[in-house]
C-alpha cells in the first residue's frame, strides 16, 4: 500500500469507528458471527485481503478480548479464530447501531 492510501484508510477508520471498533475489526467480527470459527487464511480469501492484514486485525481483536485462538483439528499450524462472548456482544451492538 502506498502512503496516501494508508493515510486515507486510517482517516476513514477513525471517522467510522462504531463502539470503538475499527472497520477491519468489525469486518472480522461480522465474518466470524456469520460463518463461525475460521482460520486467518480463510478470512483473507473470503474478503480478498492479504493474510498479513487479516492477521494484524485478528491480533488487535485478540488483544481486546474479542476473539480467541483455538486448535484446528484440520491443520496443526493454522489455528481457528472464534468470537469470545465479549466479541459476540460487541458485534451485535454494532449491528443494532447500524440498522
């Protein structure tokens, strides 16, 4: 990403934060709410985003206690990401505010 794109993206994120959640975190929480636990690569493919961008977003959400990493029986190195109760409550509140 170029510097101008990053600045514009940050500005949009700051201006559209709902319930203190960035656009990226909201997108991840919404995806997990709709599809259940997913891996970072699955989320990246679903949203046509880089795995690295999704990983940073997941790390942000995990630091806030909104998602957690759980073992993936299908793949030892790629954990499943699932909503915590706090994450489910946060994305439900955002959905209510948006409607």
